[in-house]
C-alpha cells in the first residue's frame, strides 16, 4: 500500500491537512493561506448567530468533505449547530456528523439528545431524518438508544418513518451483531407491514441480517407477491431475488416431471443430454404422481411477469433470473425478448446482461435463437462487449444457423481490433468442434488465415487448428505440412510451440519433414522462449523413438543444449527425457515403455464455453458475474425432493384483509365514484384488475369446490334454522353491547357473502386425502358457545381411507373442542363432510390437532379469522322490521360519524350495513326470517383505526338468509 | 449495499467522494486506475472490478467515471442502474453533468446523494420527490435566498413519498396547460458490402413534456398499437390497461419524462432510409488508396433526409486523405484516423459524394481490414416504423390542455460494412 499512499498525495490525498489551498477552493476563500487561520475563520462563522453565515460555513465544510479533505478539527464547532433552526444548516450538520462521528465518539454524544427530541417531532420528515442520522452515527455506546428508537419507529404511524426504521436495522446490525435477535423481532414486525413503501426496505434488512430465517417469509409470501407491482423499483429487485431463493426451498422443481416430455420432443437437440440425465434421475420417481404446480409458485410467476416491462434494467434482470431458476421450461422463453431489449441500454448494462445471456444460452439455446441477429457485432462496440456477443453467438450456433454465423465471423476477422479477431478465431474453433458438419469448412478457413499478415491472427489460428487437428489427424497431413513451413516466419511462442507439438505428435504422417524441422529448431534452440524449448525437447524425444536413425544425433545435441539451459525446468525435462529414451545399462524398466509413454493416444481437447456451469450461481448476482463467490452471497438452494408443507403460507386473517382491500375499492367506487385507492395506481380500471386478480387467485387456491360447498351449506342452513329458532342463549347474546373498538375488528371480518373455505390438508401433503373446512355460520347444536366448523374430506388417492378421526388436540387454555364423529370409510374419489365445534374463547388462537387415518397422522391446525367468530341469531320478520325501523334515521347519516359513535349495539350496526347495501335491501324485503350475527367478544386494533380511517367503510356482508 | 462513491475525471483525479457507511480510503481507486491502464479505450474498463476487500462497479458518462464501492453481494445491474439514475438526476438539476457543474454545485450534489441513498440502499430516486426536498439551483432562487434567508431544502415530507403516485407532486399549477409528446425512433442497422440489410431494428421512445395543472389522467391511443410488442414503461403507465386494450393510461409526472420505449425487431418492418455506394480500395504495392462514397435516399416516404453525418475509422496505415466533397465539409484526423463528413441535407436530384485518394505510409503493406461507415441522419415528421398516435384524452381535470405530438426518425447505430 506504500505505493498507493504516495499516489494519494499526488492526487491530493485524503488525509493531508496541511497542504496549501488554492484560489479555486471554495473553502479557502482565497484569502487565508494557512490552515490554522482558515479553520479559525470557519469556526467564527459557525459561532455567529446569523444563519446565513453558518450556512456559508457549513457549505464550505461540506465542499471540503466532498473533496476528501480532513475537516475533523471543526467537530466541536459544528456539533453545536445540530439544533439550529435553519433546516439546511441542520441537514449539512447531519452530513458532517455522519462523516466524522466515528472518529470523535465522545463529542458526537453531545448531539444525541437533539435526535432523541427529533424522534418525537410531529413532522414525519423530521422524525425520519432524526432516526436516519441517529442510526448512521457509528458509536457503540448508543446501541441501546438506537435499538429503542428503531423499535419505536417500527410502530410509527407514518409509513415513511417505518421505512426509515427498516433502513436503520442493517446499520445497527453492522455496528453490533449481538442485537440480532432483537432486530429479527423488529424485522418480523415490519414484514407484516402492508404498505408498499416499507416492503422493499424491510426485505433488504432481512437479507442483510437474517437471510437464513426463511420461515419469517411464509406468512408474508402472498402479500409480498401481491404488493410487488406497486413497490418502488429498487425494492422490487431485492424482493424478487429473495423470493427466488424462497421458492427454491418451498416448491417442487417444475421441470422434474414427465409432463413436459412432449416439449422435449419439439425442442432442439441441445437439451438431449440433459434430458438423458433427467430421465435417469426420474427413473426411481417414475411412479410419482403427475406434477401440479403449487398455486403459490404460480402466483409468484404470474405477478412478476409484468415487471419484465419495467424501465429499470435491474428489475428486468431480476425477473429474468427468477424465471430462469423457477419457471417450467416452456415458460422461460418470455424473458428473452426483454433481455434483448436491454442490449440497447448503456454499455455497462449490456456487459452485465450479455454475461447472463451467455450463461442462459448454454442451458436454453432455443430461447435466444430467434434473436440471433441482435447479437451481431458492430465495429463501434467496446471490445469487452464484442467478446461477450461472440460468446453468445457461439453458444447459439447449431446446424441450421452455422452458415450464417460463419459468414458473420468472416467479417469479424477483418476487424481492426486484434483482440477481437483472436476471440473470433477461438469462436470458430469452438463452432467447429461442436458442429461436425462444418469442421472441414472451418479448418480450411483457418488455414487460409495462416497466410494473414498479422502475426497475432496467425498465432491464434495455429493454436486453434492444433486443437481441431487432434480430432482427426490422419486426414489432414497436408495441413500439418503447411504448418511446419510456418515455423520459419511465426515468432509468437505459443504458436511455435503448438506447431512443434503437432509435428511431434503426428510425426508418422509427416516422416520426411519432421526431422528437418527438428534440425532447424536445434539451430535456433538457444534463442527460443522456454515454452518453445520444452516443445523442441518433446519433438526430439518423439522423433528419437520413431525415427532414431535420422535424429539420434540431433536429439543428443538438443538434450545437451538443454542440459545447460538457464531454466531449471528445461534442465529437468532434458535429464528426465534422456533417462527415459536413451537406453543405458542403468536405465530402468520404464525405458521399455518409452514409446508408449510418449506416443500414447491423447484425447482430443474439448473446447468449452467459459460460461458453462456458471448457472450454479444465482444469475444476475455479482458472484455469477465474477464466477467467484462474493461476500454475503446466499447460495441458491436445490429444489426439495418433496414439497414442504404449503399450508405454512396460509394466513387466514391476512387473507381476509386482502379481500377487504378489494371490497373496499368496490364499495368506494359505488359510493363515491372513482376514488383514488391506496393499493393500486390510483385508477379504477386497475383496481378492477386487482380485484380480478385476487378473485382468480382465490379460485386458484381454493379450487372449484368453493361454490359447491357454498350452495350445500345454504341448504343445510335452511333446515337447521327452524330447529334453532328459539335457542335462549342466542337471544340473550343478541343484546350484548359492542364498543367502538368492535367496529374496527369488523375490518377483519370476512366480507364475502359466500362461505370461504380454507385448506386444512393439501392433497399432496395428505397423500391423496385433502381436507377443507369452512365456518358454516350455523349454530353448533351440542354447545352454543362453540363455532361450527364444517369439514369436507375428499379422497383423491387411489385407495380408500378408513377411520378418519382426530386425536391429540392441543389447545390454549379455556378453548374446547367437540370432535367430529369418526368417518369409518372414505372410498377413493369420494367426498364426505363432518361438522366439529370449537370454542375459540373469542380469540384467534389456532386449534391444533392430529387428523388420523388408519395409516397416517397429519398435524393440522384451524385458526379462525375474527369475522367468523360470530354467533347466528334468529329474528322473525317483524323483529327485523322493528330493528330496521330504528335504524332509518341512521341510514340517512354519512357513515363515518355513525361509526365513531359507540352507542349502538351490534345488531343495529349490522342491520345498518345491510340497509346501506341496496342490492341486499331488495332481497331483504321478501324475507320471512333473517340471520344476523352477534360478534363474540371485542378485539382491539387501535393501529388500524389510526392509519386507515377509510377502512371503516368496510362492511361485513355476512350471510343474510335466503329468498322464500 | 453501496458503500461509497468516487467521481473520477478523464485525467484520473478523484474530484468528489461520498461515503454512506464507514469511510473507505480513496486508495481503493488504485485498482480502478490499474484496470483503466490495461484497457486500451476508456469504454473498455470493465464495469465490475474485484479487489481484495471491495468490489468496484463503475459507469462512464460524460467522460466522468462514477465508481461505486461495494463490499458484499449485490446485483451488479442494481448498482449500475442506480449510478445512471444519479447521472440523470444531476443532468436534470444542473442542465449538464460535467466536472465543472458538479464542482460548482457540490453542496447540492451532496444533499442529493444524501437523499438518494440511505445506508447504501436507494431511498428517493424519483426526480419529482427530490425536487421537493432539494430545489434545483437557479440564479433567481439563489438571489431570493440570499435576500430572504430562506433555503433550498424542503421542510415537509414530499407529498409523492407517501402517495400512490410517487412520481407526481400535488398542487401543480400552470397558467398554460400543455402536453407535448415526441415520438423518436432510431434505426439500428448493419448493411453489408453489397448493400443488403444484415440486421435492422428500430428503437423507439416516446418522450413527454407534460405541464398540466392538478392531477390529470391521460390516455394515449395509437392507430397501430400492434407494432408495439416489446415495450417498457414508465412506472406511471397502467400495465393492465395496456394488456387489455392497448391504450396507454397514466397520471403523468410533472415535467419531462420518458413515457415508454419500444423495440421493433422484425426486420421486414424496418425501412432503410438511405443507401450508400462505396468503393474503398487499397492497391497492393502502391502507397495510394481510392476512396469513393455516394449517398442517396431510399425509403423515406417523401420526407427529406437531414443532418446527415458520415464517419469512418480508416485503417491505421492511412496517413492522410485528399478528398473532394460535392456537398458539405469533411475532416480527417491523422491521429485517430477518423474521417468525418458533414453532409447536411440530401438532395435527391444531386446526390452528395465524397471522392478522392488516401495516402498510405510508405512501404507499409496493404491494410487487410475494411473500414466501416457509420451514418447519422434525421428525418422530421415521420416515425419510420409507421407508428401513429390516434388521440390523447385527458380526464380528471376541467381545463382544456394544449396538446402536441412530434415525430422524428434518427439513425442509431447505423453501420455499413465495406
């Protein structure tokens, strides 16, 4: 580093305080030449009580910092101004503080209290910037203060401050890794945040602090997928990369299955080898069920695809690598077009994209073939781009396009850029080895290049020809002769060495010329490069063994010369070869085999792309680009053999929140026309799209049985209704008051009028048995306090399932469960339903139990969304009308004041909601009876109230009976 | 992510440094200088350079290297794209992005960098948000600030930061409401010796300058949207609407922005506006070479081809050229061997030509490389792909804006091989 420090000084080094200042320097003012005085002046300005002077001083100081000058001695003077009223001065003081606090820890502590005050400021920008600076001061003593500030900011009302908190997490972690556990808690909390602003930053923090804690993602996976399109572009990159890794651990390989064999058939030959391999790998698993993509896997692919249209190259690349690593082969093709588009961008972007395309084009050649011409090289491209394009072109070459590619290569060979020409010759060599049909054409072309005027071109050709000849030497003795003649002219050592090796190796094909070449070489031996000398010895040895009559003396001569060579490697080689080939009485058994040793058949070299096997690094990563593991690189895990439990991603409460989001949009549209919606890009059409998306998704995840169970349950409901009509408990409960907080908990009530069914056991995990459950919203007859859970068992397996029952119930204290009656037999393909009751004690705690068949046990859990914790209450028509009548005045009032009024009881509230909804009102008129719901117990969500007053309009449109 | 940023000028001086984490000594740039020395051309410096403890990722814009220092794994494109965004922001703020402009505005630059990255992770890169935080320097504002003592720094969180349309600030007001759209297409083509097209594609962009009051919601529809099958959008464009109806619907950012860029790759759609007749030969044994070049319009749909500029990198052996241009002027730089011919407008009645001889180094053998000819040109009022805007509508605001659409075709990387 001594050299570099010297260099530094030359360049106006960073730490030289005493160097003289010149007029153009804004910090010097051009008046004061001495360092001491200059800083005195600044100090004076900082001490004055005029903001403009302070600002001027701070500007000069920042200019010094920018140029790498040391301004640390001003620290006390600057730090005094941390509480300055002028916001620009304040900001510049922050800049200064962050830069020098590490060096002056004690003094830096003086400023902490200002930031602590800032953290409480009503202005969110000030809160956020106080946290930013506080967390950027790298002073270990304040770690506890930082921790506290981060924790507080993580639950701040402003999403901007929460975002800043997410940014602060890695800062604190790098300062004190021991805080990891606490920080993970904060990360977990922020991961659950529903704003797009926070999502990117918290995933970034996750990646830096605890990338291994993949389990934290489960519950947020679907939310992240759905938010992705609205997250800012930098966050998108980070989230997509993280989700790629996540998906690799949670889903099955979509290409490890027989189902895409039809695709293989249509594909080009390139996949054949791979196919073979995969077939072998498949063999033991051949009996496996056909692959069905996990709906969550599909969700990820579907939600990332539009981002290929992003203007940000990093986002496009991130999606491209996600598709490359995760998508079924048939779908990967979509990324090619987007990647080719990026080639128009800045040359640095091109460079990175081409590196990745080069790797991809080895694995999936077909993908880029239609874009072959986009990789043609222009004379104005920088050399590094040219070489990469050449690499891609070579990878794309096959029997059909090779003639076009070779014609293109011919133009490249005439280029002025010699490095590029050399690379082209290499590329031709690779094409020739890979595609047998053109080997002779290529060889002829290369031989013609041997008469090129540029020595580099000739040398490169020789090296490539040597490799090609090794494949079928017997056919090409004339080329070897031609090359032997070249030894007179070519001076490039590598080329000379190659020619000598060729002649030695195939001396039988050129029996007359070989000894002559050796003669010439012996003459010039002393002037040759080492690498050539070694090959001369080699040639001599080989000739001695095949044609000792002519070359005995020459060989002796060469070996003698080598004996006294300066290079020990050459001396060694000479000694070793002499012992081996020249028979003496002392020579060992080896000399008998000398001929076999030297003239053994050597395998032809394989010319491979340097990008082969690079895809074990995650594409688009720094490690992939450098082909070496960079610090902090997270390995891309292999696909799991069997899919881990997909139910871990189920988030019932969150699910309904998502649904609420969509309904909110819908309702708001109805009421207020097109209002800006917070979740999407402020446009009604897209909102609708979102809705459709989430609807689709629902149907994806729930399968068609949704509707069926729906109608079924409504039927059974009508049967039950009369028998339960005068349950005294229900009636008592009806008048239970609700407080205002309950209104909030209604946000989480599943708003769909349809019964939503949830998956209890996925059919893959359940080995054919799938179980879904829904909250049937029926009174549970054995115990009025229990919530009825209707379970639907479907046997998708080929064999029947027996003795379905539950065992080993694990509950929170106070909760109770009434088990469903055992199902003795469930034949293959059949469906059965059963009802169980759970008393959740008005909490959203999950009920865990084991579901047992005669052969297996599955751990399952049921967690109720708040909205399902209801009790049905029966009302006659008259009663209903009476209640409705009481509410007429209410309906005329705008909804918000109503909701903030806590004096209403639950039934009124719900009726009000019904009345608001015109459609439902119409059906209500014809009602003979009506169900309404009493909510069992309050749950407080103060945060929601603060953040989203709009959401109060969310309506629980529960089931309200049916038409006569 | 991004630890530090160094700005290095063409002569190798580090003229600005900024650190977002602990300070990284500027000696780390020595690795960059080494790589720079190895590279023959400035643009051949590898964008990613590994050093023992850091990685250097650099971009070259306006003859300034922006070198980012990173310490651990990060997608290289992420950093590259960010650095370009920094340059774009500087350009936006100062008009130009030169060493002088950066040095003059070093405080603003520092404030900008401070806002753009937090702990190395991008925080605010949207120009509208930044402009609310840090107002661009203008002479008028500087004067007002000196007199009134107000500052360039915003005190409130920019409205865009929290809104669903972060690219637009609220409370925009104009007396003249206007929206201009420029459809600019560039032809990238390689023409071979015989004049046939080897590859040709069109890179198009629609740049907009929108100065509208309030929160206008615009829709832009095309006569022939099927041309646009490979597009990338500004984040404001509603992708789903485009997918379904092929209509661009968006709430525009305030001011200048690139609405979309597209790529027409199918060759048969690309019309080549000019042809080149060339005869460049070097005779064996003589130190003379012939140079003969004629340009003519081809498929221009009746529009004039303007601002034609021909350049060619002649072989190293060429000492000088004695040429005669029938129109315009030519220059030959004997050091770089670059021949440039500023043709101007092509008159179809009298085709421009450049004829004459070249002198080669005495005794040098005939150069075996052929120079390629690069052509720049402009055609006004036409998009070569035939793309046409159908109509532009505005919703959400009451006033009537002034709307304008301009078409232009340019040559991008247009090369003729000889």
